C-alpha cells in the first residue's frame, strides 16, 4: 500500500513531522502570524504548503543560531587577540621608556666626558706653555711690578 500524503496537518502533526516541540510550532505560528487553512472543531489545520514554509522558517532559525554561535566564537577569538595586542603594546611602551632613560643617562655621561676632556686639554696647554722665569728678562719683572701696584697706582702711574 502506498502512503497517501496528507493535505492538512494539525500543530501536533507538524511538530512530529519537523521533530520539534508543539510549543515551538505554536510560538512560530503566532510570531509569523500564520493562519490555519481549515478548522476541524477546535483543531486548526494547516496545508502542506504551510508545512513547508514552517519547515523553512525553522531551518532558517537553526542556521541563524549556528551563525550566532560562530559569531560568538569569532568575537571571543578577536577579543583575545585584541587583549594580546594591547598587552604587547604596553610591553613595547615600557621598553621604549626604559631605552629613553638609558639614552638620557648616556647623554649625561657624554656631556661629563666632554667636560673632562676640555679640562684635561686646558691643563695640558697650561703645562706645555713656556713658563716665565726671572731669566726671561725684563718682561717678567715689569709684569710682576704691575701686579704688585694697586689699581690706582697703575692708572695714575705712581
């Protein structure tokens, strides 16, 4: 015997056919405002076309749930990646700050080194310059006398 395809389905039969709860079918019918084609007393009957439409709506809902869970997983992965990148940024900024401090210290050391070299070169020049002695003549004596005289004596020539 061939099984005849039904023309009309109740909510219970639709739920069994699509393997979902009757409450799910009831909510879907109410939400999508799907009206029954026929009434058999209190029982609402829906056509085969409506059954296919309900099946499509349920499969679409399952796909959306799958997409949502996939989106949630992607969001979590991206959030982890962002957190990781922010931590790397903080680490790099800390390293940059340390290097800047080292650079400042190196500049201070360089300035001090240059000052010491200048002082050393001045001392070397002083040591290499010819010393004036009493043997060098009158220039030395005149200079000594000029230093011994007071300021006013040097000006008025006393």
